[in-house]
C-alpha cells in the first residue's frame, strides 16, 4: 500500500518547487569546510568513513542533514518504492548528503552514476505520483568523470560481480509477487538492459487506464523480419490468476540475462523468432485480487474465516476487468458462425470477419486492444496462461452442439493442436504424469491435455477467435490449482514451467514456411496457403512470407491469390526434421474473372472491417446529459443480429 502520509510530507521535496537550503546560497568563501567522521545512520555502510560539512546541499552539520526532508526520503525509500532500486537510491542519495572527504576537499559523486540511476528508477517514483527528487539532479549536484568524481555504486557492483564469478554465470531473479508499477518497472529495465534485442510497447490501456505493456525479444526489435515467425504469450487474462503473469515476468528477465551471458539456446530462440510477452492482460483485475490477498492478513479475522474467505474470493475476486466483464467471454463468437457454415464447400472458414453487430455490445478496452494487436502482426502460435487446474486445453472451446456442455469439438487442425498441447505438457515437470494430483477434474487418461469444449463449453473465448480470425493457433495453459499462490511457491513453479516455456517458443519452428512471389520477385500480400485435407487456410504477410504449422507427414500444399495462377506442391516432412521446411511459390498473373462467391458470400471480403461505425469509441466516450452520464442504448434488433452472427444491413446501421 502507498504510504500517503509520507507522500504529503515529501511533496515539496519532489514537486520541483523545492528551494535548496539558504546556506547553499551564501558565497563559498564565507563557508568553512570541515572534515568529520561519517555518522549518518542510513549512510554508515558507505565505503568511506569521513565526510565534509557544509555538504553539497548547504547543510552545515550532521544534525541539520539528519533533520532534512532529503534524509527522511532516503530512510523510507525502500518501503515507498516497494523495494525497487534498493539500495541504489539510498547509496547515491547518501553520496550527496555526505560526500567523501579527501585531503580536506569534498569529492562529488559521479554524474554518470546519477544518470544511470534515473534511467533505471524514474518510473518507480512516477508509480507513486512523485517527481524525481531535486537533490538527485544530475546536472546540479554531480560531477563529471574528468573532475575526479566518486562512483557511489562501484563497490556494490563489484560485490555482485564477485558473487557471480564464484557461483558461475547465472540469471538473478527475485521470485516475489509484483505490483503493477513494479511489473512495468521490471519490464522497462529489462528492455533497457537488452536494448539490442528487446523493447517494450503498449497495445492499449485497461478500463482504468493502465498500460497493457508488451515486452518483445528479437534480433531486430520493432521490425518484422522476413520468414521469422512471431509468437506471443499472454498472462493474467483473469486478474486473479496470477502465476502466468509472474512466469512471464521471470521469463523476460531470463531471456535478457541469458542472452547477454551467451546462453546458446536462448540466443538461438531470440535470433530466429520474434517473441512477444503480454504479462498482464487484466491489470485492473489483478489490482483487486491483490488487495483481497492483502486482506488475508487482517488480525481481526479468525483463521477459519480467513481460510474460507480466501477459498471463495480467490476464485471470483478480480477475475473480471473493472467493468465486470470476463475477458475470455468477450471476444466475437466466430465459432457459431463456423458451425453454421461448415457444411458449405463455398464458405471460407478462415479469417472469418467480425460481425458488425458485435460492436453494439459491451466490448472491453482490453479485448479491443488485443484484437487490434492480433490483426497488426502475423502471429503464428500463442499460449494464454491461466490458473485453477493443471491441464492444457485447445480449440474449439465452444461446443458444436449448443445444448451440450461437454462435447468433443475439434478444429480442422486437431492433430497440430494436440501436438502443441503435448509440447507444453510433456515438457512440464508434472503436467503429463498420470500420478499427478489434479484440482478436481480428471485428466489422467489424457496425460494433461484436453479439447476445450470436451472439458466445458463457452463462447466468446480468445483462443477460438485467434484460430478463426487470424493465422494464429493458441492453446490455453492451466498452470495449477492455486490461482494466487503464495510467494514460497513461485520459484518451484518457475522450475516446473521454465523448460515448457522455452520448448513451446522453439516449437513454432515446425511445419513449413516460405515466400509467395510474382514472376518479378515481388512478394504477394494476402495470398492463400491451403493444405489438402485440412480445411483451414492461412494467408501471407505484408512481404509475401508465410508459416504453416504441420506435423510430420506428406502434404499437398497450394498457393493462390486473386489475379494469379494456382500452384500446388507435394511436401514431405520427415520426423527427423527439427526446423520448418522451406517451400516457396511463384505465381503467374492471369486475367481476373468474376467470382460467384463474391456475390453469394460477401463476408469473405469484409475481414478488414474493424469497428466500422466507431461504436467502441462512442461507447467509451459517452456524452453527459443533465441527469448524468447518458449511455448508448442497444437498438431493439441488436440481440437478433448479435446471436445470429450475421451483419445488420447498412441502412439499419445508419440509423444508429
């Protein structure tokens, strides 16, 4: 919790309106510098023992320095910032309050140390609504290396390097729960440490305005490289399911550190794959769930009340977003559209467009942001990390019979989905073991994997949407029984899941990949790649490259595009192949003929329609009326079109 009393006391210190004590405004020749023993309680572990007064800030004595707001801030910095940047903030601050004295002269701290500290730790103050402390102004109170300055963090870094050399190179991760502000700080610092292979970016904001922050790893961060597959891992979709969130934070630190340490496996992953980690899709829900866990420490609650309340609340409190929307029920229900049209040979079941009627419903900002993210990058493979069971489920999640809660409902890619699920489950320490104790359900016959609808059916899930709207194949990873495990369990869970996470990242390099080009060597965007016997096509990316996940076997693969010829190739993928096979296509231009499908099935050309009437923006920015906030009412016909999955006619939408 934020120490609000201290924040009020220190407001003038960090608001930028603080004036340096008046003593520092006196002419230098009026001040008598005196070397003295260093005797400041929070600064007594510095690597020198003598300091000098007046100090840089103009404090005339130790007592005056100890009574200042600067010293107070250093004494509470650890708690105020939630443990971030500790002890670095204190050591650098002490070097200003009590600079070393050598030969009766003050030695100022190094500006380079201050600048590095501010680069790594400014976000921690922003997270508690405080400006950067004035006395850590790098230009005013610090000196350059050429002036013979003192580096206040040199000894600390030396000790860390010695410790690492004794234990051997390793990645140091703090296995604790992280608040939202701490999570943002860790991800930003990690990206800064590995700026040559990492960056952070936001895909949008939550209902309460928190960033949906992604950290990306690639040998060319920020750019899609030709023929390099893109994979994403999403955590904390349900705010009270936090283990996945923590694992992705640890994975980000691990990838960065191990890449710099020369880990060949990690370097191979990052150099050949573009990895995107969204640690928290629902930071608002997490905030609520974390506060509920804190309340378990209430001394007025009996042990029985606390235990029973936790069992109930950990399964409910914080699951939804701040609008009380379950994000894994909020995506467009394209599975129903698929079931209605699957028997028609003329209907494409890939890249099913979003029905216009969907936008008249309650679309969460988090859902909206993820949908735009999915459409903006050519993702090949994905995993969504959840909690509450120990199993991998895969699409379809919505039953092919609306009245059957548990019915096996496979996709055309059933075999590759099963292989993706097996990849994670078999690499996990216990998930695929028949003897593993589960959380209530029985998955021992399935060795830790199950078709989603066979487990339980629901519509509007993210994994089904990934599959039917994009090229991406996504599985759901249920990480364990306890949705909000105690900190003592975080390291054991990391050990159980680390190999599975790395193996899953590597598994995107299976099947085939290649280029679809015209006779002049230009890539063809949006060309269709189809595999005989699998009624699910994929499309090429901006530069004409594609990736098609396939198991070992022999396939007939066809590439086609409007205005071009059709080319088919027979492809054999041996079991010994440990990377994607390269299959390129060159298409010849042909005259474009009218296609009857364009008239019978107009939906096939409407994939690019995304919130065409800006309903999301209008719903998220309601107009005020005299009675308060006026919310847009759904039209009387909305339920019919929403449930049918058919887009309303344009003349009807114009009247909304």
